[in-house]
């Protein structure tokens, strides 16, 4: 059965869609790894298990997207996930930043989940099966992540005086990187022209701000005004990613041919 | 090579699929509603499964178990087992027997939707509180019953669309 990429006749569109699949998979792999750093360190046992489950799910989602690429190209998904040079990863910087306190992780989760659900809906509407079907399924799974994130955000922002200030500071820190989720490359133009995507990065960004604004408003948080920090979608990453990649790939690099 | 009538082989395939258990729950994959379709052509069996949760670590184990079970059948020359994203896995796919098995395992099982009011599996009370949407496996949430004071787990499908 031909995979999703093989089915796209135009090589430029195929390359652009591959780029999108890599972005999605890389976003999920990297945030999954960051979330997993809370395992054993969450503020309470339920949140620890929840963040660990979310980590497990995001890694599994990343795997499902890598599989779509590997199936078409006859490549090994572990090599795809772990065997690339840093500049070959296409995730946004938001996902690679260190967990700078529980409030930062929760703010990042709120911002990323809103983005992710909207992106999955775009992919679901792309007509590119079986990836579109996968995206439809994942939209349902992600709902619980968003609920968990917003519940915690409300709790932190409504806490004693120290809480709101710390959450606002985390939001201010995360905001430029969050806007970087929408960084446009030629792949976006190509997919828009081909009708695979039905919304430009700029329009996606506006819709995302409309989605997160009421959530932040309800928590008494101010929408930051800082500009986007970009580069991730072109393979430019921060030193935080070098450290993450080194740790994440340590076991795989010890014997890339091993079968687990 | 044994030659077996097509309908006999198809029945044997479904019978053996019903013996394959989910590694995390005491329920067969047929009762859990994982089998989307079975195709048999000239002794080559192709089974398509619907994943419950995409990141469920049991998916690989289930796929192996299904394949091993199929190739052990007389008349099966080859077996392919794949997951399909054609349709989501929902509670409606679980059989009545499957629900009963999950319930006797101590799980609270929603009748139609996860969003419906939860019921304590021990005393039947609705006076329960959700403790966490994320339980010991991806498909379970944890609750406390305020009537009988027992903690319990509730079967959790992906959120309804």
C-alpha cells in the first residue's frame, strides 16, 4: 500500500508535505522529552502521572508521524528520530526550552496544546490519507492534555499573591517562542498553493491568539506584546536543544544497529 | 499444505482472534473492538486493527500476538497485521461481553460517552469525584467514591468528538 508521500505526484508538494510531517513529529518528540523530565518530580503524584502520560502520548504521536515518513522512504524510524544533526530538526524553539519551573511547563502546555489541536485540524482537512485520519484520531486524544493544562493554569494564577506574578513571568518568557510555532518557510507557501493547507501561517497565528486570549483573560493574565523569536522551522536551535539531543540520543548512539 | 474451505478458514481466523488478549486488560481484542476487518486470499490473511490510543505501548505486543496466532492456523500461508486510521476507536466498538469483562475487572465502564456521569463500580453511586484524568494506563482515569469511600478506575476512551 503506497504511503502518504508516495501518493503525492508533484515532487515539490511532496517535499513540502514531508517537511510538515517532520515538523509535527519533531515538535512531539521534543516536547514529549521535556514533559518526561517531570517524571518523579511533579508537584503531586497525580500531576506527576499526568505529565508523564502526556509525555508518553506525545512521544507516541511523534512516532506515528515518523512512521509515515519511514514507510514511504524505507528508512528506520529510530534513525529518523535520533540520528539527525541538530540543524536537521524542525521543531519550534518553544518545545526545546528547559522546564523553568512548573509554571513555565504549564504555560507552555497551554500555549502548545491550543496550537496543536488547530494544526491537527488542518492536517485532518488536508485530504492526505492516512495522515489525515491519524490527525482526526489525535485531535480526540489531545483534548485531555488541554483540560489538564487549563485546570493547572487557573489554579496557579488564582493562587496566593506569588502565583499570578510567576505565571505572568512564565507567559512573558514563553510568548516569543510560542509565536515562533508559526514561522513560515517555502513549504507553507507550497502547500497553500497546492490546496493541501487551507490556512496561512499568519492566519493560523491570528486564530491561535483568538483561542488562547479568553483562557489567559479568565486567569487574569495579560497578553504579552513581544515579537516572535523564529529559527526552529529552519533548523536553527538554541543551546538547550544541543543538551536535550545529547541526552535523548545517548542510548541510541551507543549502538545504532541494536534492535530493541 | 492443507487446503481448507474459505468460509471454514475465515471462521477459524475469527475464533483465534477471539483468543488474543489485550496485554493490559483481561479482554480479547475482538471484544475490545480492535478488529476492523479480515481479508483472506489464497491462504494469505490480512487483518486490520483499530488502535485504542495511538501511543499505547500494547499496540506492538498485540500486533505480534495476532500475527503469531494467525500463522499457527492450518491453512494460513502468510499473515499481515496492520493498524488503520480509517476510523477512531470508540466505546461503541466494545461488545456487551467486553463491557462485562472490564466491569468484573473492577473498572467503571461508561455506557456511551466518557462525558456521562461516572458510576462507582463497587456501590453504584453517582456521588464520585474525579481525581485525575490520567491513571495507571493511558486508557484509565482515577476517581474517589464519596458514598463507599473506595478509590476506583474508570475506562477512558479518547475524548468524544
